C-alpha cells in the first residue's frame, strides 16, 4: 500500500489538544476598507493544536495553516505576531467562534452539519480521517460498522464523532477524550479503546512527540479525505470573506520566479505531499497530448488561443484534472489550459516545490527521445494540497515552424 503522507520530523511539539488564541498585530491595513464585523484588526483568531497544520513550537504558532494565513495577511497588507499566543481547549473555542462575532477558528473540516454555522475560506489543505489500532492486536475491520464490535476513541469537538455516527457506529461504542495525548494513551497504554479516529497527517508527529515507536501501530484504515478550512463567525462581513478567499486563490495559483507557488512551498516545508489517484489512465493522458500536438501542427495560433481559454478538450469538461499545457524549446510556457497565469513565464532551471527540475528533464527527454514520462510534485486543480504527479510529454513542430513540448499529466 502506498504511503498517503510523508512528514518531516518536527521535534518538541506539545501534544495536548489545546487551542491557540492568536493575537495578531496588523500594520498598513486600510481601516476604511472593511465594514462592521469585517475589520481584521478587531478579530480574534483561534487554532487547535493539530500538527502539522497548526501547533505551538517554541511558544510560537506554527504549521501549514499558520504559514498560509501569514501569507494571506501579507497580501492584504497585514502582519502576524506569532509569539503572542494563549492556550485553551478546542471545544470552548469552537463554541466561542460559533457565538461571537469577530472571531475565526482554524483548521476546521467543512462538514454538512457545520456548513451553515460558519463562513468559510479555503480549502487550506486535504485532511484524511483514519482509524488507528495497535499492531498485533488481532482486531480486524473491513468496513466502518465493524467498529461496533469495539470501543473507539475520538477527541471532543473534532469532526471524527459525527463521521463515525454517520457511518453507523453506535454512540455507546465511542469514547470521547479531551485531547490527543489522552486519546493515544487510551489506545496504547491503558488499552481502554481498540481504535482511535484521527487525522493521517497528525498521526506520525503525535507518536513521535509521545515517544511511541511507529511499529507499535498498524497501518491506518482510511475513512475519507476532506478539506481543511478557516471558519469565520457567521456574522463576518462577506467582503472580508471574499478578500481572504481571493488572496488564498492567488497564493495557490501564482508561481514565483523559481517555478513553484508559495502555497506549494509551505506544503513541502512540512512534507505534506500525498498520493491521490485521479481516475485518469495513461491512455487518456497520451491521447490528449497527441490531440493537442496534432492541432498545433495544423494551426498553432488558433490552438494556443483555445488552450489558454481552457476550452474542451484541452481541459476536459468532465475531468478537470485532465488538461494539456506546452512549452517552447526554451521552456517558456506558451499554453496552459488550467492556469493561464503561467503563460509567457520561463521555467528553465526552475524546480517543483521539492527541488526537482522536472521541466528541464522534460526538455532533455523531448529533445533526445521525442516523448516520455517524468515524475514530480504538484497541486491538483480540484483539491487543495500537494501531490505526486507523473506527466507525459511529446515534441512537435507547429504550423508556425516553432518547436513545442506538449504535456499532460495525472496524479499517482
């Protein structure tokens, strides 16, 4: 089975499922820009202790969601003082943001039950809910309702409780704990429960911080993959939500001079790189490359326009993860059906977020062999996060007598 997360070791992370009440210091904010319940200067920001997305490190708020939020503020002429942090439990903070205007909580799974309770900005990153049990326990499940044969632990206020209930697990078989430390101790030390429901990305960091060997635990049973969001109080001005959402969208799409976006760099910084097959086949990818190449051979100017407009079939209307893009022989992006912001930018010598110069490999392979495949990490158009991807490429001469390297890829 492929690993579905790959996390850098982060030491000295507190494991108590507390909430960080983050006081923010803003500078350069246009104070007349926001209406009542929409001025970030007046907001209080809460975050649970949930590595690698948000946690305390040396007394400062850290993690994927914190880093992303900091960059959103920067785009809105705001600044964040991470060292100003107070600690509380998740459940009271959830109730506070639910009831109090001028508050925001992150990172929260956006569920149907919560949809109308908050206003949302995101998604920040993918979140995979898993079931963890002890190695050698002999416990076996093939579907979620098999948990009715055991006791399963969850953290109070986390979406895990509703998730299990919605999948048919009886409330009498679920035990609620105050924090992650108590949850893991109930599984490993006291054996009060046979399974715990938690997040995949947090699991390895939590057991490392507790000093538990990874070999003590069985491979996680995946329940589902959701998205994490910033959850604002329902009374928050829509204008503020729009500004934050637009800033996040640009953060994801805007590639820096080195070839990767700030968003990708943040995810790679914490090694939150996942596998997620998108249902595409090698044959579909190759067919799209060959179709785009043939159209460039027949009418390059018209094809370039259509690709950059994101028209079908260059961006598949039913499968948005299937799209074509192409470079010239200098690795300048000429056409991109998914992200036209990349057009006319040079990607020569520029790596992915993990440091691999995959575009240079594409150029070398195209010039030497005419076509081939290359692996790298990239973002998905239909989901937040950073993922392993493989791309097929083909060298073609257009009707304008210019060489193009036509590409399309799929996630692994």
